[in-house]
């Protein structure tokens, strides 16, 4: 079976507002999905100029340092030397995976809304309770569908 990987890249403007940088802790691990990787060097430089210490990781299946794949997040040995993760992107999938495996706060900057939010370990407890409720509802259903993909 032939596989073709097509990378998509965000072509808009991406820079962290000073207000956002001021809210971040000193030692960060920067994580971006592939569509924002073109801004990695610029964002890292911007953070370092503001006095932040920035580390990058490379997962087993990631093609680039700093790239995050939700299915390739594990406990990073150097995470103990950082205060938090900074995730650039929207959604909860990737930052939740980081939080689940590393138990460090994840600051999430959404470049589309320019909003910063923080996921902390108590978020995992709430997400787990929600998952349990959805599972209980699923188990009571008379009809279900199954989606199979590769």
C-alpha cells in the first residue's frame, strides 16, 4: 500500500502577544502541530528574547523537533526541568495528551482567537468523569455504529 504524506502549513501571521508571554512561566517546553511548525524558530526566539528558557522535544514518530502528534506523546525525561508546556494550536487533543503523560501545566495559545488558556492536572479529573458518563450512556444505548479506518 502506497502512503503519501501531505503537510499543511498555516499561512497567516503568528506572533505571541506580550501579554501572553508575561503570563507564561520561565522554563517552557514548546509544542506545535505540523501546520504551525513554520513559526517554530520565530516563536522560540521571541520567547527567549523575553527571558524564557525554551526546550524542544522530538517524539518517536515526529518528523521535526517541537512537532507534536497526539498519538506519540510520552513522558519526557527533561519535563522535570521545565515549569510547563506551551502548546500552539486549537483544540484539546494534543495538550491533554501532554498533560496526561507529564502532569505539568499546559499553556494553550490559540493563534486563531489569540486566547491563552491553561490546562492543569485537575482538568484530567474532570475529563475522566466526563468520559465515564459518556461511556455509561453508550452502554445503555440500543443501537450503536462502529467506524473502522486505517
